[in-house]
């Protein structure tokens, strides 16, 4: 790899005020930039899914089934996840979910103070996004409410997955066994967590960084298509943000009852468990990084060091060996061989 580097500013000169802003955000306000990136990621993911859900619910109530379906809802959430990771992950790391942030604290030494900021930002973004979509769809949602009142279905449908409030808040069908609902949520969230953790593994030869958004998006789409009829939340930021929003609009009657705790919290232990299973059985610290991940991480390292966001030598193992052209892989291989020789000699 050449030691020369080309910055965006070298080929696309910035206005002077943007140059000043770059200096500011790389010093005093870098924490704010990361928080905004997390909020924008949640916005993209939730906004995409809510629009499709609103079309499905309003169309069904109004007798126009052609403007939405379970497939369009799942596909919209999947594409929203792809947008979120593709556009925002390079800035914040791409958590967009309190469960991922908490798992990163446990297994990736993610700073606890930053984790608190991320979680607050994620939930707040979910709340704001729901309010935005509500305003955009308000006329049609109010019309759907009137139809329910005229048909005498308001009390039974309004605060359910098929009602206007169900576009934003998550509800379980009356009579559902909450133990089975919990199991449905836990197993589905475990699957999503396993996919997320597998795509984060820089030694996973099957998943280059550019493929990660699509795999995670497909996992969320699968969750909607296969398991949302039972009831699925999959993201505390989406659930808590949406639940606070429906309470803001319709009051405590929209809170969701005992199911609210299952929807808000289950994905956290499920994701941590998925990360634990991956770390114990599927991942390994002795595997070699892929070439794709090396290039990806070197660019990340260069950016952080150039802007003094990390001390010089950050991710030192990614530096090319001085005066030599060996790849990172061969360097790791030599270290492994040396350690084996030393072990044999000691024996």
C-alpha cells in the first residue's frame, strides 16, 4: 500500500466556512458529530419503516389493500437499515440500537460515557422520527380513526398493530400468551444480533465491509416478514421512542400495557447473548484480518490520527512494516510462527 494519501479537500476544495467547521468538529464538537450520526441513522431506519407501515395500516382500514403489505413493511425497514449503516456508520460506528451499544461496552471496550450519550440519542431520534411521520400522515390517520369510529371498531383496533396508533407504537394482539411473545422476541432478536456481530468481525472472510449493511438489513426484513405477526420490536430505540410518541399524542391508554416491557427490553439480553455465543464459538482472536477490512480500518485510523482524535499509533498493528512491503497478513503469520517456535523451544 502506498504511503501517499489523497484527501477529499485535495480534489474538491471546501468553502472557507466549511474548513473552519471541520477544525471545530474535530476538536471540541466531535462528540456531537457522533451523536448526530447515531440520530440520523435511527431516523433513516425508522422513517423508512414507518412510512410503509402507515400505508399498510391506512390502506387496510380504508379498504385499499393495494397500497401496503407485510412485504413492503419488511422491505422498507431492511432498506432503511442499509441507508443508516451505509451513510452514518463511518462517523459513529453504526450502532443505532441500544442493545448493540451495550454489547459493544461488554465485548469491544466501548466507553461507558459515550454509550450513555448514544442510547439517549437513539431513543430521542426514534421519538422525533415518529412525530415527523405522524405530521406527514396526520390527515389520513385521522380519516382512518373516523372510519374505525363509524364501524364501531375504535376501542378494539385503535391501539393495536392494525390501528393508527400501531403505526408508531408496538402492540400485541389481545389474548396472546406473553411468554410465547417473549420467546418470539428473544429468538428473533438473537438472530439479528448474531448477524450484526458476524458482520462486525474483521476476520470474517465471507463478509467484506461493503456487504454488512445489506446482511443486517436482510436480518431485520426477515424479522418483520416472519415474526412481526406475533409481535416484534427488535430495537429499544424504535420501541421506546415510538411508545413515548403515542403517549404524547393519545395519552396513557396507548402505552401498550404489560407487553411494553417485553418490547422495550428483550432485545438487549438477546443481543448480548448473541454476541456472547459468537465470541465463544464462532469468532477467534487468532484469525487473520481480511484484506478488505485492513483497507477499511487503515482509512479509519488515518482519519482519526490526522485529526488528533486518537494518539499517534492508534491501531498500530495496521501500520505497514517500516522499509518492507510485507502485508499485514504475513506479519501476523510471522508472529504466530514465532510464538509457536518459542513454545516448542521452551518445551
